[in-house]
C-alpha cells in the first residue's frame, strides 16, 4: 500500500513539474516576443494587438472549446492550459505556431486554429474634410488612398494637403516633407494629395500604420455671387491662386443682366468684422484693357446686374444670404 501511494505521489509530482515548466516556458517565450508589430514591410498580414478578440479551437480537444479571448493592453492573452502567452505583434499564423508549441507537452500533435472575432488592435484616426471622420481599424496593410476611401472619401471642400502623424516606434514616414516633433516621439509628414490622386507622385501613397493620425484640412474658399450662372464657393489651395476671370469661368459665366464693369471684390479685414470693397472693371479685363486680378481666400466676387450696378457691400451680402445650400465645386 505504501509503495502504491509513493508511485501516485511521484506521478503527481511529475505532472506538476511538467505544468510549471510549460507555464514558465510560455512566460519566457512571451517576454522574448516583440511588443510592437514585427513587420514593417507593408505585407498584407494583420498583426494582433491590444483590444483584439480572438477565438482558438483545437480539433478533438474539449478543453479548448473555442471561447473568445481578449488580448490585453500588454499584448498577452490567457488560452487554456498554458497560462499567459503574448500574442500581440504576431500574425494569426504565428500565433497558431506559438500555441502549438505550448500545447505540445500536453496534446498529441496539436493543430490550433485561431481566428479574429473582433478587430480593435490597429486603430487609425481620420479627421478633417472627409465624409466619415473617425477611427478605422486596419485589417491588413492599407495605403493612404485606401484609408481615405474607408473614411467615405473626400468632402467637396477638402484641401490638397494631407498631414500624417505617426508614433516613431513604427518608423519615420517615407516621404520628402517629413520631420520629427520637438521631443522626437512622432514623425510628422505632409503629402500633396492632389498630385497623388492625379498620379503625379504615386510613391506618396504610403502604407498606413497603427495609431497614425490622418488630418485633411478643408480648403480655403472664395465666393462668386451676383449675376452669374452658378453662384457658390470655390475651394483653393493656400499656395495656389485664382483670378477673377478664372472664378467667373468656374461660375459658368455671366448672367444675362450682368454689369461686369461694376464688379467688386469684398475682402474681409483681419478680424473679419468689416469688409474692404475693391472695385473691379471685369469688362476691361475681358477685353484685355486691364490686368486680371488675383483673389484671396474668403474673398467675395460680386457681379451686380444692371439694375443694381451701384450696389456695394450690402447688396453683395444680401445676394450671398440668398444662396441656399451654397455650392462648393471640387478641383481634384
């Protein structure tokens, strides 16, 4: 009887030692895993991250019943039998291999099957002049244009410059207009979106990384109102210029009763409380008797009709207020 008890105690001790060794090995391997995505080559593989929810199943093993598990903020998860394992930074395939190695001492030829049930680990923030601003969860490698498309695309008043801020742990943004913040913790870049969308600089269609912040400012606006065929607002780049003739052309020309020689530019003052009135003889410009005039952001080009040719700021502002649902025409 005593010998039987001794054999039982020895077997139990061996099982405990094996379990402790497996747990310690998983902890050692977990500490050796990267805490950030291991790949930076833009391959189309998703890397697990904090907040992702995964489900692991093992054929012919009731203990592994496929319950969902949440990856914590440090990248660890608690699969059955092996304790805490760090899966953050791994692909699904790499996670399956790691779990198989941990279960090898407990199961015969383990073949775990992992699947992501909810994506939360690779957020990207898209703000500004897009149709659906907010947080997008990356699922595989996505380029800048793809992420903007996922945000609903550009609004009609979008500017041409997009700004990207990236945690330096994910590398510097590979474009020409890039620099670090004063603390060296973020890479900040500016990309000319109009050139990119026209195919003039395709290399700027960079792969977006987790936690990137993509900001698309709205364009500056000039307004054309009065007796034109299509009154409304025109988006312009801060570095670009638009002339009176160009603005009238984009407004589809003058109306039938227009008085072009009495046109005016209403230009806001510094604080925006008053507007400076600048006479413009559009008739002389059209006949090459005067030089075309460049407009500035927030200018209002007012073309009176022959009945209100003496009107000034008040008439122009009244006409502006009469434009309901002010049209804004994109130029990309």
